[in-house]
C-alpha cells in the first residue's frame, strides 16, 4: 500500500543483516574503560584537530525516599551512576561519538520489584546495547550505550549513522513532533535523554532554515520511523513542517517557536493516521502549546497545555510517567497542563516550583526543586515529586517522592 519500498528495504535488512553487539570480550573490558576514562579525561580533553580523542562524563549519587501521605510508610532506593562520554575526530570530516552509562541500584525496588533484570536488559533499539552485569536480592548493576554513531560533515551538510539523539521537539514538556526519541519529563536524572538507532542527514542553508531526514531502524515495523522535516524562519518565528511513516501510521505535523510580544511562544501539532485504515478512520491529533515569560524582578514563568488525541489507558500511571512515551500518546490522560516558576536565589543557588496536571483525570504532580553549586564541577540538588489525586492514591502506596543528588562532572 503506502511506503512499500520502505517495508521492502526494512525486511531485507532484517533478513540479511545481524548486529551482534554483545561480545563477552567487550563486557570484560568495560570496567577498565570506565576507570581509564575517569583518570585520563583531563589529559585528553584538549582539542587539537584531527586525531583528537576527548573523554569526559560525571559521577552521580542519587538517594530516593518515598512515603505515603501520612508519613507512616517509608521506602529507600539508591543509584550510583557513572557516565562516560567520548568523541574521536578521525579527520576534520569524520567524528565518532560513544557514550555509556553504568548504574548500581540498591534498595526497596530491587528487593521487591518483579522482572527488573528483564526490564533493564531490554533495549528498544535495533542493536542490543544494554547489559545487566549483576542481579541479586539487594543490588543490580546495569550498563547501556546510548550514543554510538559516526558523523560526517561537509560544509552545510552533515550525516549521522548509529545510535544518536534526533531532537525535533520545540516545546518543554510534551513533544508530538519528536517522532524518533521522545523522553519522560519526570525522569529528571537522565539529562542527555534517550538515543535511537538511525541514519539521519541534514542540510542547512541558514542558521534557522534547512531540511532534515531520518530513518529509525526498529526490530519490527512497530518500532520503525521514516520521516523528513523542513525548517524555515518567518518573521519572529522559526517554523517546521514534517511528514513520514511512524509505527504503522502516516504522520504529518508542524511546530513553531518565537515571540508573542515580550513572551516566548512555542507549539507542536502532529496528526497520526493508521496506514491500513485510511478510509475507515479519521486518525487523531496531538498538540501542545507553551509560553514563557521573565518577570522584571527575575522570576521566570513557564506554562504548557497538551491535547493528547491518541490517549490509551494502559499500565501503571507512575511507570508511564517516568518512561519514554510514544509521540502519538504522550501522557496518562487525554489532556495535560504544566506550570513552572524558577528563580535564581543566589549566583550559586537556583530554585523552581512546577505543577503538572490534567483537565480530564484526577491527578496532579507538584515538583519543588533547589540546586546548589558546591564547586566548579560539583553540584547538589534536592527535588520532590508529590503525586496527588485519586488516580495516584488508587495505584500507589507511597505517593511522595524525595530525591537528593550529588553530581561530580569531569
């Protein structure tokens, strides 16, 4: 029917190509690689052109306490998290990037969670780049490579092949234009956001104008995406138009970012239609609009609303909020809203208060946060996610989540 050429190519690759990314030798050398990356990063971070290897990353300690509204039930979890980031300039035109994160998880969720080993071992990409090194009654050690791609640059043209991040989103919380690797806003500890196994290319004829195309290789058609986008600047707005094939659906969409008076304004809209039901259904629309404004005395305000036309009530609500959604079903309700205010209390201290909710389901998530810079490369953050409303009371024993994070970057 539609996209038959794409289907033929995809099936051909599945039949004739295999990517064995789990060699035992690699697993044996990963601990040494992590340690050597930490120690060698300061020596290799200088940019000297072709042949340069750059190493960097961070080490994070995240303590997590959850409790019920009566503060009678407490649960504790802990994550020790190391990230190694590397970039190798083969030549002025070719660059390889490889980033890996390793986490040591302990606490209540490990002792009482079912199927955690299988969950962390699962990799939604075409290549399997996730490993559980150890899974016991008290601890779980997990690694995954979320960036592994070759990039080629020639003037205004660039091509990327491998695991990468393709960011087509414009708004802050929900992104119906982000067809390739949407992210979960409440998963605050994953700043880099997920990558995707894809081939992408873009050509820019100006700073805000160009054309992009990408193909995400899924393990089946349900996980495959083929789409293109054109970006242009109109007056005070940057706009984009996209279309393609998204997980057995046809998709067209648009997005914009600009100013409405003194306020910033961003939006995205995407229409999804099942490929095999072009005449039986009208498809569905997902759209989001956001505004932001800086008050004269330094408070930065943000607001966003969502219409989630592809809403399907499945799964446990908190799990869905902290795992990457699909572009055609972005939230645990048909509508969503978000308000946030942030303020720099001191050059070293920042704070914010956000609230997420829905117009059609009884839920609210209150998110207070404060960050303190302890040094040039050392930061402390305190954050809470308070889950309110009948929806969370009915499904969670501990609805109040408190986090303390210490992060050292190198």
